[in-house]
């Protein structure tokens, strides 16, 4: 996401055309969040580039950053651990693959274990 107003517009510094309308950059357009049953999420254990520590990844979320953060918050609370969420991916610290899978399944998400 753009850090300030100047970075929100793609490729235009200044225009003298009175009919010109700025186009928002791709990362600034709001993405509609798919309903729970239309989401195709994957729950995976990963320990690459994490000094051997295991994390649970939820990949494939399609929707707004706000909805992603809300789902991540709920999952972190259910597992009682920390984590993060960005770019359609939720990271939960620790091996909570089955617990995350069970919660997502009961919430109506399309989910599979890998």
C-alpha cells in the first residue's frame, strides 16, 4: 500500500489537461472480500527462513486488508499466540494447523490441509 498521497497515482507527476483523471495504483484499489464459502484457503506448516521455528500459514485469502486483519486477529486469539497478516497470507506462530483448520471449517470457509 502506498505510504503517502504522492505514491498513490501511477506514472503521472503533473498534467495540464483539464479533463485528466488520475488512476489509482493497483495496490490502492479496494478488493471486494469473497464470502466465506467462496474462499479457497490452504493451511500449511512452514519453517523455511525462520531458524527452524514452525509457523502455521493460511494462504489464499481474497479480500480487503481490513478483513484479512480481522480474520488473523480471531485466529491468533483462538490459538493464544502471536502472528501477522499481509498480502493475503496469515502467519500464526507455532504448530496450530488442526486448530486453525477446524475453526475455518466451522466458520464456513472453503479450506484444505497441506
